[in-house]
DNA sequence: ACTGAAAATGTAACGGATTACATTTTACAA
DNA sequence: TTGTAAAATGTAATCCGTTACATTTTCAGT
């Protein structure tokens, strides 16, 4: 690969002139500029951006910490980040953490070792275990999607509590009074927020909270399937099932259908996220739509602002959500089965 | 951030000693080593890896060109790459190309500008348009999943033709003679290979090929839905539908069910990829399973070998596939509807 | 205590691009 | 033609860690 020096030699100028031809062409006379340009073409010279980055101290790379990209909601968010990053001249370094704090720390180290400018966290598994207390405070990081109450970082999130509340209210409005909830992993703040929304809605409707209606899940299809199976073995089975994400809901529907139940006639099922598959589920899934790509855009935009020192206080951006009613929810059956 | 020189000053040694303490501790006396280590801790010194990479000329980053990560098969492949890359000390730079050759070229440029060591392409959209002819031949690149016959790059792929053939044979063995095929994008070599396998199986069974049975798709849920709708308007409708990926199949099933058809009683549907959702579709989808994570592992492993000069000839690794029979396929109906 | 080899440590060049500052060239006015 | 400011170009320092080579220290053997 040609270097700036070779180009300079061929053009018969100094390296400074070559650099200026590229950076501020108006500062170079047209004649020289032509010679340099020709030399650049001749050699196929491309500036070694490692050198540029090294010298400038800016890598223009952002680390994205994500538990797994085999999750369609995250995939959409990352697509959004990708777009926004590309627009701003940044690349994305993908850090699949599998929820493993050690791997997380490994990726955070990329920033500490000047290999990346900042970090975006998609799931706040345990953000503080992953970094030295001292470095933590200064780390250029934003939290997206899942947010610990305590973080001092800019965040972009949903009002998960309100969203879960409105879904629960919707189910209540259909006449359901026993509403099962399939949770996400308990370690996730998001799970707690959605649970709180669910409880709030029940409380407002004066329906006592029954924790026999709570089922553990981990946002996977399988866990939804398992949770629904478990639910079916219980006496006084719920007439509606609110799942904290769509994968879980789709897994649950499968288990319910296998058991011979009709959706929504016998049981209503609702999800959260509105992934593409939800519209093609059988029946199409009622869910909460989130602007996933926008999450990505906003997160990148916030982080870049932090990097450019445009942000003093850590803002908290709340993205809008929308209740998408499809066919998986319906009026509560008049007689309990 | 502390530099090696600051550490050296604090420890009262030269920068070389600090470097050696980190790289080859046995070459430094225990006493000095202790002083240096303490200075490192004191300052929280971490080597600036941009400097290291710049000097070594190795970035230990790999670019992954992927049309979209919102595709579960790709997501699994990328997860696999991630693992393999991490094991070998590499990071992944995600390049979402949206099938856009310009964006593709943009990412390939990362290698040409020494920001990445190599490229893995997941969809051979048009690999040669994206790079200068001269640079192309030397580019450290591997092709995964989709492969142009002509490439001179190491590849890891499936025998798509054989896989499609065996799926078609399986459908034939169920008594289907009119088998529809929902294709992927025509630009994709993979589409052609699978089509060829389909044709081959028909030919072996002495069934004339009818291109009214071919439907265009683009690997999305929506395109499967649309293709199936279109199919339904045709006279002499097929009794089986082979879709070139699972998303398409799931979309198609939705359209068929909406039209009142029962699967597999009225129409059999088969997919390709075996994404997680396929097992939870209604009915669970018959498909071809691919070792997605292994694709990722192998691709990274090949690329790293190329980078280390361990590979002379471009190998072509064929991964195994498996016919997964579930409930979406069954015997051909005796009377056509 | 002295020699010599081995061990420990230091010095400085290097990688490629940028840029402050220095120098040369150009162009125009007097 | 000369002087001068502006424009063009060049020189060399800089970013930070690595490492070949140079120098100093240590220590066993005598």
C-alpha cells in the first residue's frame, strides 16, 4: 500500500502538500494539485486511517454491547444504529456479551485502550460490575432500551411501565380479570418495569395481585412455550396472557394451541416489541410497538454528542410506543373452562 | 489517559523497560518489575492499542458485510463469527450493506485504509463491483453462505443445490407433483443454486418443469405472503410449496391459512434455514437445517488463516445440512381442490 | 579483586499522517 | 526594478508503543 511519502516523491512535492491537497485543496495551487492528484491515482494511494486515528486520538468506532443479536428487536435497533453511525462517519464494533459480565468488561476495555470512542449498552445487565469505579464515571456511554434508575449516563428508553400498564388496561377492558404475565429475566430492569405497570393497572381496577399468575421467562421462544405449559397445569387458569416480549408470546401461543385452546376465544395472548413475525403469527399478535430503529438513531446521536462535548447533563429520552391490536386478543370467555 | 512515558518516569525506568514488563516480564528483574507494575497500577495505564495496531500494521478487526442483520439466519452466523473472532483476539466490524454496492464498497475501503485486516461477505451481491480490479485479487476476504462460482476467495457454503434437491425429492416422495417454488432475490447465486436443485429433482422424477410454479420473493415474510397470495389466484394450484427460506415460508403459510387452506392437508409448505421461529410456526415448519454458527466459526477461521499466510489455495468448505421434517408437509391430497 | 559472559536496562529509530512554523515563490504596487 | 504582502510549499515535530542495538550492571568462576 502506497504511503503519503511515495506519493510526495512521485509528485515531486513534500508530504505536507499531499496532505493539504487532500484536506484543504484550496490551499494548493491548481498546477501542484493536478500533479499530486495524478500521483495519487497512479499509486492508488489511500490514507492509512489507522495512522490518522492514532494521531487524532479519535477512532470513530462505537462499541455496541448486546446480549445477543439473534433477537429481532435488537437487530432492528442495531440496524438503526448502523444507519445513524454511518451518517456520522462512525463504525460499529459489535460486542456480543451473552449477558456475560466478563465479556462485557472485555468490550468496555476497547474504549479504555483507545480502540473505540464510546459504548452503547443495550441491556443493563450489570453495568457497574463491568468497569473500574474510577473509569466508569467518565466513560462515554449511553444506555439504550434497558436502563437502571441509578445510571448517570444518557439514556434512551421506553416508558415500559406505562406501556405495560396500557396493555394490561386494554386486556382488562376486554373483560379479563385473571391475566397471566410471562416475565423476562429477573435480572433485567425492564422486566421489573413492565411488571410494575401490570400491577399498577390491576390496582387501578381494584383487582388483587396474585403472584401465581407470574411466570418466569427469558425472552426466548422456548421459555414462552415452557411458561405456557406450566400455566396450563394450574387450576383457575388465566383467560389472558401478557408476555413481556413477542418471542415469548409466540412460544406461548404454540403451547396453548397444542393444548387445544383457541386464541383468542379461549385465551388472549399479547406480546411486546412488535417484531416482524408478530404480524405473521397465527393469529397475528396484539403487541406494543416500539420504534426500534429510532432507538438506534437516538442512541448513536446522543453518544456522538457526548463525544463532541455537546452534552453536559445526561439526558433521558423517552421514546413513544403504540398499542397494536391484532387478532390474538379478544373478549374474555363468559364461562371459564 | 496515562502514556507509557509517564509510567516510565514514575517507575524511574525507560519506556523500553515498561514495555518489556508488559510483553516479556521474564526479561525484567523482579525488583524493577515490581516498581513498574506499581506505577502502572498507580496511573491506571493501559497501552493505547491504536498505537500498537498502527505500528504493527495489524488491526485485529474483521469487517462483516451483511445485507441486514434483521435476518435470523444471518444473526446466528454472526453470533458464530463473534465467538470465533473473540477466541482469536479479533473484533468484528459490522457492515450493514442493505445490498447496496456503494455501502459495500465503503466497508471494503476499511481494509484498504488499514482499518481492518479482512472481510467476510455473507451475501455475494456483486462482490467485484465493490472493489478495484487490482486490489480485488489481493484482498483478504472470505465468502460465506453465498458464493459466486467464479470467486477466487476461500468460501464456506452449503451444497444448496443438493439440499434443495433433497427437499424436492422428499416432497415428490409424498406424492406431490405440482410443487411451487418461492425464490429468493434473483440476484442471489443462492437462489439460482436452489432453483437448480429443484429442477434436478423434478427431472429425475420425469416431471416436466413448469415455470408458472416459480414465484419471486426476497427472503422476507412479506414477500412470502405476497407470493402465496399470487399463487392462490392461479389455476391448477400446486399442492406443495417449497420456499427458499423460512421467513418466506412463514409468510406464505399465513396467506394460505387466511385463504382457508389447511396445512399440510391441502397444501404442504417447506422452508430453508431452520430459524428458531420455524419450530414454533403453526404448523411447525419442515425445513433444511444449516449449521449457522459453524458457518461463522469456519469463515473466521479461514480468514484468520489467510491473514496469517497459512493458506495458499482458496479452499471451498461445504457445510453439512439436514432435512428437518415437521408438520407443515404431508401426503399430497388425493383430489385437487 | 578481576574477567567475561549473561542479564538488565537504556537509547533512539520507526510507523504514516497532520500541522505549526519556517521558508520560498508569486504577484502586484510603487 | 524593487519592496512587500500574500500565497505556496517545505521542514520537522508529534502522536505512542515496540524493538534492534548499545550500554551498563550483575555475578559466577578463578
